[in-house]
């Protein structure tokens, strides 16, 4: 009788863990919008806060606002701003006073730069579920421990903690713990707002940074310009 109860408990736990894994995957798929061709026409807005902590327990917080529609995307934070269209990517680093221009990544043109659902599923399936339980009426927590063999593949993550809402189909937060060989100790992402019907206007970002002669505008005249586009030989413009 005891063995039967144990077997039933293990089977129930396995079913619960499989359910939690699938729920997290479903939430990620909806929020990432990378696997649904119908989402390519949506004007997506996502805001979140990232807190990274190093091994000296020093933390950096970034408040991110991300806009995406088709091949156009805009990423804004305190440390860096990124502008992308089908052909080019421009990165503005105010702290370093650098403007970097490059060709858009082929992967980004293909799927918005998101990791495919298959890759996400394979990674989650390779982890050990150490916690899977409800924390509220519609909220749950899933804790995954990354198996040692994953480190051999170059993955330096040791544990991941997902908090999510099953009713809203939304990831609330993700906290990632890293191996001591990695420069970061933890990274926590708190998702604030997600909207697929944003009214954000994707204007030409090149006019914001360059004049008609292709030179940086007055606002960015003391920035260094690093142009690594294939159609031009790499060049840099020193600060004045």
C-alpha cells in the first residue's frame, strides 16, 4: 500500500511539473510573439525592470521600454537605446558617448531576435523541477535547477525561478542564478506591462542622429561614431 501511494505521488508530481513547464512555455510564447506570424502586424509594447547583481553584491537596475512591429523595434533604457529596422541597427550609448551602426542581424529579421519555442522547450525539459506550486489564486512559481551536463555546453545558469499568472497568461518575474565562473551572480526581470495594441509611432530613427550629409547632428557632435555596416568599410569618428 505504501509503495502504491508513493508511486501515485510521484506520478502526480510529474504531471504537475509537466503542467507548470507547459504553462511557462505558453506564457513565454504569448509574450515573445516570435512564433506567431499573426503577431507580426501587432504594435507590441513591453516594459520591464532588470536587476543584475555581481559577486560583490553590487547591483545595477535598468528600466526597459521595448516597442516592436514587424521588422521595426525600439529598445530604451538608462544605459543604452537601440533602434532596428529591416536593414540596420543603431545603438546609442549615452554613458560612453558612442553611436554604433551595423547591419540588422539576419536572425532578428527572421524571427524578431527571439529564441524559438523549440529551443526554449528543450532547455526547460533538460532542467530538474525542484518546486512547482501555487502562490495565489491564479499565480504559480516554478523553480528549475540546471543539470551539471548543461555547463559542458557552455551554459552557466544554475537555477531559474519563474513567477507567472495562469489567468493573464503572463510571466510576472524571472530570476536567474549563475555559476561562479560567470561575471553575474543573479539577474531578475520584473515584467510591468504588455500590450499588443500600442499606439507608438515608428518614425525614421536615422533622421534623429544624422543630417543630410550623413554626419552626426548637432546634438551628437561630440559622440564617437562607429559604423560597421557591410556596405561601408568600418570607420570611427572621434570625439571633438
